[in-house]
C-alpha cells in the first residue's frame, strides 16, 4: 500500500553557494529530511529505514529535520524516535516543528521532549551554532502558530553573517525576504503530491481551471470546493530550489504522504553540499 501511495524513495543531491562562507566550511554536507507523518498509514517502516540508511551513508556534517513528524495524535513520536536515534552527523541533528506537530495543545511538548530525549535539538525561535559563530542555524516556530515572530530572532544576527534558516512552511520565505537568508530549508507541501512532468504540481493548474467555472458548479463538485491556498499560498515553491530576491529556498518533498498518494512526486532525502 505504501508503495502505491508514495512510489520509490529518491535522493536529491545539490550544491548550494553561500556568500561569505568560510573556506573551512566549504564542502559542508547537510542532509535534509521532512514531513514523515509517522502514524502507521503514511510512511512504511522500510522507507523510513532506507531514508535513515541513505542519510548515514552520506556521512553528513549536519542533519536537519523540518517538521510534521506525526499527523495528528502525537503518541507515534515515541516509536519514531526509536528509529531516528540511529541518525548520525558530525555536529548533530537539529529540528523544527510543523503544523501537525502542534495539532493538539499538548502535542508540541510531547514531540519536543521525545526528540530531545535522543539528542535531537529542537529549535523554536532559536539560534544554534553547531559550526560556531561563522554559520548559525536559525530554527523558527511554525508559521501557523501564534509564536511565529521571526524579527526578534533574525535581528540578533549581523547582515554580514551567513546563516541557514529552518522553517517548515515555505510561505515564510516571502516574510523572511526582508532579512538575509542564505539558505532556507522547508517542507510542508509534499511537493504538491500530484505533478505533471515538465510542468510542475497539478495544483497550479487546478486554480486556473476552477476560476473559469461558475460558483454554482464548483459548489456541487466536492473536490473543487477544496481551498488549497489554506495549505500554502506559494504553490510555485512546492518543491526544489528557488531564489526569492537575494535569498535561497529549498523545499523537500517529504517522506510521508496523504491519500490519494503521489503521482510523479516521489518522497525525498536531500543531500546538500555548501560551497
């Protein structure tokens, strides 16, 4: 069932240029994982094991996780961390939370404590320095939380300092464009799930199509009543690498999924080399 929903796991490898990156950090390798949705339905144990193996075989300096570890009930996180504890990186594993990780009032504390218990540092409007002062890692609160306030965090850093920003929802790239963001890593969109090869996520064309239909027609067809803009506004950023002004954004397609599954949109492990 998982293979029908998701397709095979893919590995995306890319080099990202960071201005002012110290020579000592050139070649730094980061593995990016996102949107596991570990609940027994949306991510198979085999795919998770494969993703962890690929991650470790890449010998990363840093591993980053960008949210949505569960779907609604937070209790599967206890089983998930038994797998994630095998992740290995030279300077550690860092994470931010997604909207599904704060689904219930108690979800945030449960998930944060579980990840912390295996040595994963969860950043919530915080800055970490695994590489020292020369390349800070900024982790933001989820965009849909009341605590998404990037200004007090971003303004702690000098414009001369390169930085990597972890933010679950790629829509935040628009807000963050007022600050220096050498590389923002996000997830949330699952790559759009249904993709037309050579054209991009079908949802981009869905909007154009539905706008041409009378409201009465749309109201009678359930699938046309879905407001995908509530998931994300910038579907053009649903996956892959993007430049937003002077800033750079990479959106991981995630490991988990939702029915009816994925179409030409495979789950992903991202291996990034900084230059």
